[in-house]
């Protein structure tokens, strides 16, 4: 009958186990798979990430130099970050916030300055 | 590759299953595979002291297979599932859901079976 | 006496899972129960036919949210034995650690839900507060709380550092201590005993012939635990299956609570014995042939039947989840019991309907 009493008394005097969420947020832990991010300037548009993605969330267009991810299809497995040869796709620790409508994020690589081309040529 | 796999015909099935029950085997489950050449493979898995024993029955797509649910009642769910997903014609089941255990009327019949799917446009003649 | 039929579920406060039962009643007593499933059939087995076999690891993880790691483990072990891949020793131990963490969090979840089902709210919260510690370990080691995606064919995708292993050992000890404090409430409390002792008795003969697996079978006196076959690193660890004789809801609670302690001991043994080295080997080629893989999940035995045809797609992937095998025992237990006991009875099989229908 009084088996719970110890725990009850302990809970009365100890601090709450929960956080006051909107005012007090926990820092995301290291290496958490929050969402997929890309450093578009390093991307070579090889589209390995798009082929390996288990949920077909990534679309790569080599001609347009664009990289598109549908965050609402993504299952946060992190395979794209693992297979990327340039390591420009990575897992960002911060979770994606909820949204009112589904959308995809498109990144387009800006053309490199012409002077650089002249140097290499 | 599967250990203790015995190929039997569907006429032998009931007597084999009866003898498994007599030998105190536990019915694990049955798996159905569409081999793509008009045949279905049904594999019955039994377990005794964590050792599996398997029976493979090979039947034509519309052939009747006797239900083993009178011997092992627990095979009811899996037999209904095979009937729905593969169109395996299991007869004399202890509980027959009539094709509505997992699927509804609007769904495609036998979705796991290999079949040609023709999508008809609405309104097309 | 006239009979009436009461539909139980698919939406019912006692469990979030859409299990639907048609209960044929005589007064307050149940005479017959007919299960109706099919509310969450997602066709995952069909989906695996169009995905590559390496991608299927992530598909099978999503069959169940609670035992996701063990689904992936069973699948990977099946493919590995089909392709004759020898995974590194460290990966085998890492799999044991994550699998047992999953077992702890699944059983704590269940104990909390059971307390909630018989109306003991504060006990439910105490148990779930403990579970939160396991979830934090998961996020810290694997990067995700529930679907941890650390399995891959040929080993694991992540390693656990030495400091983290030591930290896990301290935390699982804390969980054990906290559960020891709550243990008398489950075992001796008058109200709890009143709701559990003698409710839903399943004899060992019935359990065996109805194909019960996991804690359901073990609570009825059947010593049947696939971990004793020694897959992954279980062959090198010391443990005995937890078996109870009575076969009632109380015995099932005892089995699951004691399995939490068993998992704590297994994790500590695995941490003590874990060798250094690689965590995965590269995989080449495609699977060809048939194989059956079985793993002990928190709810019981899961069976994977895999058939490859030499291409990167599998010809057939078939999953028999533990709840699928435990539903027939529910049909045996329900007739003859009172309507008020139905929530507790349904909970004691630890139903996972999204597992069952895949």
C-alpha cells in the first residue's frame, strides 16, 4: 500500500523532470541527425546522394546546377552525407521546425567568376 | 540455403502437418512467394527447440490448397493474408475474412502477386 | 440470455494502436472475440521489391517504431548469411548493446502503458521518466531517438566511444536502481495485484499450440528465447531466459520487468567484453538464394524470409512479426473474461498493430 510513498515524497522535494519547453530549450546533441544540409559551392552534381536515398527525396540536375531536397520525404537516415564524395552534404544538428505546407528546398550553384576560369585555362 | 527444407506436394500437406503436430512442433508461420512463372511457392515453417523445419508446397496460381487451420488454429491469420495478397486459393479456413482482412474493396486485388497492371483512364472508352 | 456485440477499437483510449475487436457479450462476460485488422496496412513488403537491398535496411526499420533496431538487425543478419559476410567482432557487440537498449525502452514503455491501463497514472509517469534516460543514450550514440538507423549490411554505421560506453554503464545502473524502487509497486501493491493476478490465464499447452512467442510464451512456462541460439554476440554473454509459470497477466508483468534487469546485465557484460577494431566491412555483389533469419525482439521472435535473385533488388522479403503470432492467444484468453479486463488483456500481449500489418 505504501510502496509508492518513497517515490512520491522524493518527487515532492526534487526539481521537475521536464523542462519549461518554449522558454528553456535543450541544445541539440552532437551528431544528432536533425536535417540534411548542403554546401552548394562544393557540389559536383554527381547525383550519388540522389540514387542512394531510400526515400527518393533528393533531386539533382546537372545542367541547371541545382540540388533539391524535399524535407518532407526525407527520413533522416544520413546515407547522402555518408556517400557524398566531396563531403558537401551533411547532417545539421538542429531539427527542422514544423510547417503549414509541404515544400522542397532548392539550391542553385552560382556560376564561378570568369577570372578563375582564365587562370586554370 | 534454407536448413531442413522439404519439398512436398499439396496432397501430402495435411498429413505432414498432422505429423508435425504429433511431434509437438510449434507453427511459426507460412510464407508465400510468387515465382513469376504462374506458380506460387508456399513455405510452412515449424519450430522445435529453436530448430526450424520447413515444407515447400508448389501450386499453380488458381489451384486449391487445403487450410491447416483445423490442425493449427494460429495459421488462420497467415492463410487469410496469403489469400488476399497473393490470391492463393486456400479452402476450409477456420475464420474466413473473405478478402477483407488487410485490404478494402477499393484496393487492387492481390497486390503482392506478379501481374500486369493496366491503368484505365477514367472516362476513356 | 441474449447476446450483444460490442465493437472494441479501432480508436480506444487504452491503446493508440488501431486494433479492432468484435466482442460477443453475454451480460458482462465475453463469449467470443473476433479480431479485425487492416487499418494501418502500408504494403511495406511490396515496397521492398522496388528498393535496393541496401536501402531496404531503412524500410524494414520503419515497420515498427519500438523495435526498429531489431528489425534492421534481423534483416542485415539474413543478408549477411546469404552473402557469406563475416562482420567484425566490434560490430556484433555494438549490435547487442543497441538491441538491449531497445529492449529496455520497449519494456519500460509497456510497463508504463500497463500502469496507465489500470489507472495508475503516477506509476506510468515514474516508469516513463526512466525510459527517457534510454532515449537520451540513443540520441547521443546514434543521432536519433527511436529509429536509430545504425545498422548496415556488413556491420554498423556508427561507433560508440569509450567515454560513452562508460557513461552508458552508469546510466543503465541508474535505471536498474530506479526500477528496483518501483518494483514493489508492481509486485506487491494491492490494487495492482487485484487487476493482474489470475487475469487471462494461458496454460503452457495452449500457449505452445497457439504459437505464442516471446514474453507471452515465457510467462506461461515455455523457456523459449532465440538469443540462446547465440546470434550476434549473445553466444559469448552469460544469461538465462526469464521464465514464469503462472501464465496470467501478473506473470507477464514479472517477465518483462525482470527482462529489463537482464538487459542491463547484458549491456554491462557487452561493454566489459567489447573488442577494439573495425565496425564494418565493405559489401560487394548482390544477394542470391533464400534464407531465413530470426531474432528475439522485445515482443518475441521475428522471422525474416529473404529471397534474392542476383540483382540488387530482392525477389521477396517476408516478415512475420511477434504480434502476428500473439493475436491467436488473445482469442483464447478473451472468451470467459470480464469486459473490464479487456484493456489489460489486450495490453499484456504487447500489441504492435503497425508491425502486424506492415
